[in-house]
C-alpha cells in the first residue's frame, strides 16, 4: 500500500487543480457575459466594480435573521436582523430598503477561500437589491485599512511589480463614492463609519 501512496497523492493534487481551474473558468464566463452587457459597453468609472459576484442569497425567501461572514451577501425580511461576525479589517455595507428589509455585504480585505473578493462584493449586492427603492446605505468597519479602489481591483489581483494603492488615513468620502458608484445609488444615501473591531448587529 505504501508504494501506491505517492501515486494517490499525485492524483489528489490533479483533482484539486482541476476543480480550481473549473471554478476559475466559471467566473471568467460570468465576467465575459457581463462585459457584453450594454452597461459594460458604455464603460466603467474609476471606482465601479467589474465583477458580478455570483454567490447571492435570493430575496424571494428572505429570512428574519442572517449571519453574513466575509465575502458573503445576504438579505433579511422587513424587521429582520443582520449579524456581521468578527469585523476586523473588513467593511460591511448594509442597504436599507424602503420596504423595511435589509441587504448586507461583508467586504473582506483579503479573499476568504470559496467566497467573494472585494471587487465582486458590490456587484453582488447590487444584483440582490435589484431595482427596489433604497432608503439608506450604511458602511461600517475598518475604514483606515481600505483604499476606495479595493472595491474595483482586489488585492489578490495585483501581480509582481504592480503598484498597489495604500490607504492614507481614513478616506470616508472616497469609500462612500466608491460604494455609491458600485451600487448605482446617489452619494447622499451613503454614510461611512469607522467602528471598533468586533461583531456588528444591524436591525
């Protein structure tokens, strides 16, 4: 049996790599479909995300409560509660719908395996909200750790030798503008708050 172990390990590595390539191709195909849309053909603004964010919880069956971990987007029904656990280097974006419901995104500075990157999160949240009227948008978290462009190009996207933008202080207005553009909503609806580490509970 020990003689077969190296071969089994090699096969396992190949299977894992195939799964990774399949997932990458799926994301690429979704991205290509987005690029052929009329809105993409019209061009994008400097802080407008270019990734659609495929992992979205349908609003057709919104629960009364939801826990939104890093890289996720979910919705709760009117009167519901969203919990964002362990917000340390992250930003949370909560959309308050005029109907009373909440749609929330937990933007991670670094991608959590299997979840959305920072440049996918606003597109996913926009998709979840759809065309429904928005009352307010609340951004909370580690404002000082974020450059507004991270909503457009995730840290994982920078290659060797590329200059990565570094935040200088807490850019409340820049982040608000990036979120406004990414969601396609008026800037006046967006507020940004720098809050201490820990869980966030939004009602």
